[in-house]
C-alpha cells in the first residue's frame, strides 16, 4: 500500500544490513497526527540487530531509527499538545491499543499490540519506517516534547538509551540518594545509567571486563569506583556492597558473580538482551532474597518525565555526530564497540534526496 506523501531515507534491502538511499511514502497528517522534519536520529544497537535480521523478525526494505528528534511542520485538526515549530521526538513506539490494562497505566511499552517505530505492521497494515529519513508522521500521544534546555542532537539517544535505564531505576527504587548502584557495561546504555544515577545523588560503581574503561568511567563520567569483572580480587572486595545493578550487556555473561556483589534484598535489572539464555542458579538468589528482573524502555508519560529530568539536571549522552553517508561505517564501528557512546546522524544537514 502506497501512502500519498513522498518520503526519503536510507534503508537495508536484505540481511546484509547495508544501507542505501531509499524512496518511500508516509501517510498524510491525520486529525491527531504530528508531522515533523527529522533533524537528528540516534543509532541504537538494536538497529544493527534488525538490519541483519539477527532476531529473525526483520521486514525489508528496513528504514531503522527510533531515537528521532526534529521540528513540527504540521499538526492535525484535533492535536492539542503541539504546534508548528515545536521541538519534538519519537522513541521506540508509535502506536498501542490504548485500551488494555498496561495502556491504562501509562505502560504502552508493554501493550500486546504496541507498534514499533520501524519494521512493524501498523494499524493500517503498512510497515513502519524509522528515523533515518526526512520526516515523520506520528500520533500526538506518542510524540515527546523536547525542552529548550536540551540540545536536539543530545536529546535523540535519550528516547531509547535514556529511558531504558531511567525507567527501571525509578520502578525498582534505584533512584534514591545514598544508594550504591552498579552499572555493568559502559556503552550507550551504561554511560546513561551512570549519568542518571549521579543526578539522583547515588554512589556508582562501573563493572566491566575492559580495564581500559576505568579512567573513562571515573574521570569522564563521574563514577565513584570501577570493578574489573575479570579480576577475582576486585570482585571479592566488592561483594555485598551494591543495593542494585543495571546490567546493560547484550553478550552472554555470567550472572552469579554479579549476584554476589549485591547486598541482601539487592536487585539486578537486565536491560541488555543476550541472544542466548543466561545461566541462573537459584541458591544465590535465595541466600539474601535477591532479585533478577528485566525492563524494556518505558511508557510515554515516563519518557516525557525522563526528558524533562535530563534537561533540568544537565544529563546528556556523549555523542559522535555523523553524516548519513557514514552510516555503514558507523555500523561496523558499533559492532566493535568503537564509539563513545552513541552515534547520532545529522539528518537535517546531510540527508539529500536522490535525483
């Protein structure tokens, strides 16, 4: 099904994941829709998984991107929250049923009918296309207002990486001053967890298998300490010291040593998504009433609260802004974790329609 409005972006045509210019279409601005010119779009690690069909659910052509920010160019006749010229963003989802128990409690992210921003079937049976493109059309309910205090290029990664760590910290009570939080992995998600935790007034320890990240964690991100997970002496010294852990690692890794770092009643929250099951013996949980839980992004209300908190407290990701024609190289670098800490595509200045 073709929509009436011509759009332009970059798409992958198959599981090679190689992106190239792509002409497609988007719907007209509906009564409750907000249309905005895309200025920046962050690159999430899940974009890489989807491009290469590593989760087995990719639909091609695939236009990735769910950390999308820009300026409103048109609003529908029944739109109440936005006007032309507003700074806005769209994160990981663009629709939900709006009727289920999850939706009623502002948890659209757990709605069984939640529609992802790209590569998913929308309510009109068309496939959604993401933010590696010139403009977006979205229901105003799923549009986030970007405060003036937050630079647009820095706002983009907050719409996925930011909310993914902020939401579980709020829900599980890991946002109170004086608590000691461990952050496993220091990438796009991990560095945001450190920043939010420090803004909450917490003590933060970064746990990583990369000794080279110690200086980065402490000197540049403000962590209080660093634990090398491959050093048994350091791990032993840190046992029983943490109130909670945000685990951002998507590779298969052992959980038992991390559980040992927790105090009694401590919690490990998984936000990384390893492709294979992790081993989880029960005894380490029983001995201390410890918890292993998971969390996936956040609802729209909470995402707005997170953006407002970030603007108020100066919480911004470390980004590397790139032109769109660098995107395939960026994907290769992302695969090698060669970025500090989030690529952001300068869509507004570098995406040019093909002649």
